[in-house]
C-alpha cells in the first residue's frame, strides 16, 4: 500500500476511488473497500482510498471539543493496510479545502488531481462545501467528466445499520461486545505508561497508568474491563479500570486509565502500550475500605481470566 499526503506526485493505473473519513474502518467501511477492490480488479485498475487529516469537524468547528474518534491516523493506516488496497491518500483538510464546492472537488481533486476512472461511495455519502453534494450530483458530474460511479446500500448487522456513530454510542455506554461486533475487531486504546501513586502495587494489583496519545480518541465508559495488552513485543492478559477510583481517590475531576497485567512484573514506565478491549466486567464503584476493594479485584481477575480463556479471541 502506497501512502500519499498530497496529490503532487500521485500516480495510479485507472484509479478506482472511494472517499470518506473512515473513522474506525468498521464493517460498513470494509464492505465499501471490498467493493472498491472488486471494481479495480475487474477494470485492471488500482484501488484508492481518499481520506482526510484532521477530521473535518476539527477544522470546521474548532470551538467544539466533543468529537471523539474511533481511530487515530496511525490506527487508520494500519487498518487500511489489512484491507490490501493499492493507495491510501490522507489529504490535509484545511479551511481552504473546506470551501471547495462539490463540483470543484470533483473537477480539481478527483479528475485533475487523480484522473479517476471509477468512484465507489457509501449509501449516505455527501461531499463538498456544506455537504451539498450527493449521489445525484455525482451521477451528473460523472457523465460530464467521463467516469463511472456506484453507490452501495447500507450494511445491516443484527437489524442495525452499521455506522461510526452507533459504535461510538456503544463504547460510551460500555457495550464493548456490540462495538467490537460492528467494528469487526477489538477496539483499541494506545498510550504511554506514566507513573502513578503505586497504590495498586501495595494491595497486590500493580497497574500501568496510561496517558493516551490522542486527546480526540474515544475512551470507553467508566468501569472494569477484560483486556489484552500489547507491550514489549508481546501480548498479555489483563484487566483495566477507567474512572476516578472512588475508593482511594479524592479528586473526582481526575479520570485515570490503569491496567493490571496478569503474571507480569516488568518495569514499563515510559513504554508504549496498546489495550484491546474484550468485554466489560462491571461498573466502577466505591467500596468501604481497601480490604473490600482488594476482595473485589480478586473476583474481577477471575471473571477476566474466564473471559480471556475463550477460544474465539
């Protein structure tokens, strides 16, 4: 897969293109990309995914701080690599770019910049300034500029339309299994291990405190989770807590992400770490003392081990 950050030196054979933010690269996106690859194979062309960086809402509405993403740029690149596409264009989304009307976008970017032969879009695709362009606009422009265009129907899983919005909602409500089902993989969170207050070690459950790399990355709902942990070139089992640690923490404004890695006793401060969310165990709760907290953590560990021992992980 070739990665392009502009179109100055972009070259592809009979490029078959799809466009979108592709946040999460979920099952719906994968359906579009599979169709893209099929079209490029049949036409003897090359498959091209055209996406943006940063997310358009960050540029168009910088005063809002509510946007939370399912995938960082690095995660999106890795997910796209698994799809086997020929080219990934990560185009800079600027205020100037946002002012392009839909017909200017087609003529300047798709036709002049990429010389497309075909365009594959999802069922709800809109583009151009104010999102005024739609599939009908594309059909008219495709005749003028001599390229083919196809719109795919929505992907329905378990009687629900798969979308990034629905996956975000599932994660924010702690429904990890549902989110993973729609993503087609385990949701991940990456960051650097920072020093904590060492309380976990004192009660027999040492934790690695995680400082996430991207403030826009969505952190699932508060609670305790069974997780897999990638660090030091290996994968370990563990359990993770998101929240304010009400039994021991008196600063309700400070939320922490800390993971207890099972059968692990290495110093990983300042190391990079990735957590794969498997299943939520319980909500965060306050206990009447450290002893009751410790007893619950042993129960949580047993539940997590049972979940993580399943063959379908």
